[in-house]
């Protein structure tokens, strides 16, 4: 297990907003654009640009049951993917969640 994978639970817990992403994924780009529009700077790991990317994605899948990206956490709590983030934005709960950070 690589060092970053062993540190993953700590990184997720200590980062107000954490996003596992891939640069070529349109859903990941939509997530990052949404967060940017709300003036939020998440801790982002671009998995396709890291040699441990697949290992990180596998570890996140074990943690969350979600094997896809984006894999989003707010306040250490697993939010889900882009559609989950957009639902939170639409119903006004995203701003409420982010206001704590």
C-alpha cells in the first residue's frame, strides 16, 4: 500500500472538501466548476495523473462503496458523485453544508 493510500482516511477527514477526480471526466469537471462558482477550493486528487491513482480509487471504493469519480466528501462525510452534489445545490443544502467551512 502506498503512503498516500494509507493517509487517505486522514486526508479525507482533515480536508473541508475533498474530491477524487480525473482530468478527462466531464462529471468531475462539472463538480469542480460548481465548487469554484461557490468560491470553494477543494483538496483535489487528479487520479489519472498519479501513479497511485487506481490504488486510491480502489481504496475510496472500499471506504464508500462508490467506485467512480468524482468521489466527493464534505466535512469528512461522503457526499457521492456529481449528481449528488448537483441535487444538494438545487435544493439549497450545498450552500448550507459549505458554510461550515
